[in-house]
C-alpha cells in the first residue's frame, strides 16, 4: 500500500514559486489504479515523487507503512517500487538481455529473459542481443521498458503514460499487455494515462486537475463523470492526437 | 612461463596455453616460442631490426596467427618491427597484443611497429589488446604504430582495445587503400588516474570504390587526458566515416580533432564526434532498477566499452 499525505511540490521559476502539486493525499492499495487528468495537471510529477526522482516540498510518502519521503531512488527501488519512464532511456552497448538481467537483479538465463520479452509481445530471439539504443523504435523501447518492470516483479509499479509517443498499431498491442498484466499482478499497478481503454481496466480512477485531486473512486463512479466533461475532451483530443501519429 | 606471464597472455590474447596455428611469443625483448605452419611462415627479419616477418600464402583460409608480447622486467625499452605479407585471396585472423607487468620503479616501454601488406581480395581481421599492471611506481608506456597498405579489393577489420594500466600511449595508424578496398577500425580506450592516450588515424582513400569506417569509443576518468585525431583523405570515388564517442568523468579531458579532405568530387566523407558525461537519465533508469549510483555508472561504462 502506498500513501501520499498532504504532498506539495513546487518549483522556483525566476523569483516566483510555481505550485505543481497542492496538498495531494491518496491511498493506493488496489490492484490497478489509473491517474488521469489534463496536460500539465501534475500527473508525471506525482509519479516521479513516488519513484524518488523528485522530493516533495512538504508532505509524506508512506510505503507499506514506512515513511520513504527522504529515501533515494535506489532505496525505494530496493524496497519494491518500480517506475517505467514515459520516455524510455537509450544506452549504447547495453543489450536488452543486460537490461532485463539488471532489472531482475541477478544473472538470468536465456529462457527467463525470453519469457519477459514474450510477455510484452516481442519475439525474444530477435531482441535479446540487440542494444537498447537508437536502432529500436519508440514502440519497441516502450515494451522493453515494461519487460524490465515485469522482470523486477515488485509489489508496486508506476507507469508514466505508457501510450505516449507510440503509433496506433503499437498502442493496440500495449493495451493487450496491460490487460494481461492486470490478470497476473501481485500487488499494485499505478498507471498514468489518458486512454479510455486503460481507464476501463482500472479498479480505481484518480483525476488530477490543477495540481489537486479533483475526484477519486471506483471506476464505475468516476468514469461517467469524466466522460463528457472538459477533462474528457482533453482526453479524447489527446487520443486523437496519439492515433493521428504514426 | 610463470603465473604472471600466463595472466598477461590471457589478458592480451585470450590465451590459456600455447595457441593453435602459427604463433610467435615475445617475452622481455626476446623470442619465447615460435611456430610456422604450412601456409603461414614466421621468420626473423632480414634487415637486422628486432621483429619478425609473417608471410601468409595466397589463398590461405580460416587460419590464425597469434603474436603476443609480454613484458615483466621493469625498465625494459622494447621496440619491435613486425611485417605482415598477406597473400591474395587469403582470409586470416591475427591476434596481437602487449601485456606489461611492471612491479619496479622504472618506466617499461613497448613500441610495436606493424606493417600490413594486404594482397588483392585478401581479408584480415586484426585484434590488438593492450594491458598493463604493476605494483611499483614504474610507468607503463606503449606506442603502437600500424601501417596498412591495401591492394584492390582487400578488406581489413581492426579492433584495438586498451582498457587498463597503460600510463601513456601514442597510437599512430596510417592506411592507404586502392580501388574497392575496405577498412573498418574499432577502437576502445579507458583511461584513469593521470593517464594520457593519443590516437592518430590517417586514412588515404586512393582508389575508386574504397571505403573506411573509423569508430572510437572511449571513457576518460579522474584526471586522465585523451586526444583523438582522425584524418580521412578522399582521393577517389570513395566513402569515409569517422566517429569519436567519448564519456568524460571527474576532471578528465578529451579532445577530438576531425580532419576530412575531399580531393575528388565523388568522395563522400562524414565525421561525427560526441563528448559528454554520462546522461543523468541513464543513471536514474538503472537506479530505479535498484542499482546504486556507482553501480549504475559501472554498468553504463561496461556496456559502452563492450
């Protein structure tokens, strides 16, 4: 269970203080929780605060009852928090197998490495020895990023807009990966997304707007509110934009 | 051979024991063992200089030559001249390399001057590793010079690696390519402490259809300094590409100096150079997998130089 207690985050811009997140309190213990909301509402900041990439200006983050607010990225990762980047990072010379092994935290055999790649819909034999560099497409990188999260197998995983920057065809596959993950998950998945199909498999939906929790609750309660609202228009615009890219 | 010598051989030539095929092992400035085969002759030089001639018969296929050098005596200054004559249509693997173990206080130095005469349509894969170690304060110095003369349609792939323990190195490589010849060079260098490494490549693409691809990946740590000079002269209808990709850490410095000369309207030459520290997001990604910052750094460098 992850808990945010009165979390605030602000940045200094020139001499002016800009508030990104304002007094956010949340409990995330369900299997699959989706966070949505308009662009610039602070969703990615929230994900980075959970992973430890950013530290709150005030407030607390508790993970299974322990205060992790001041812990580093490494320490949080070792306690069981995983984070999938919105823009997966490329590495010259590090192969897909190296990266999956590092994620698993041990040397893994070919079979095990292949099983994680197959889970995300990649033909393992074609990818295992490839470098995680510019030769891979955005969709391929996204799936490898997800494979690293599967290999970690932690109790809590955060995905920051997994649909961002990939083409429609890859998106359809990605949804299938998350649908499968939902059936298998042990612990909680927190996913930041604008996609209705992702929101559709969430147990709980949290809407963030203007740096605050605008609404939260079971999918059945929240989804009808955001469909047809201004938040949803932003959401459908975003979908069209994503679908228009290829 | 004692354990230190065996270890050096393992580092520079991946050799656990006496190799298969032709070989020449040089230890502390003198011959330690040699074998010629039916197709590959290794002979003392006729001009009186220290070193050997390696003569590969035309048409020799899938054979290898090992010519490692091991230096364990502190203060030894060793210069050696090796000439390779690769016959037409031959296809061979040549593994050279030098390992220095300097436990004294004096400077140990090895300068290998290698000249390759590569016949028409012959193919050579040349692997060279340099490694140094020691528990004294003596410096390990290596200054390899490689000259490559390629006939029509010849191909050469050169892998040169210097990962550890060489305090100072000036590496000079010169190549001349006739029509249809292809040269690929992959260099990897890691320097630390106060080490200095200078690489100086110069390739003349003289013949039509010749090509060269020279790529250097390097990591400079602590207060070390590296200089990378690469010069390609396109004198015919040719393609040339040179790339320097360097990671700098701590207070290290790297200079990259490209020089491309197109002396023919059909010459296509490209240079790329990128120098910078490890990207913060690469460190962060590995830290989200549970690695400490230092472990992440090590993995990134290991991959980069692999």
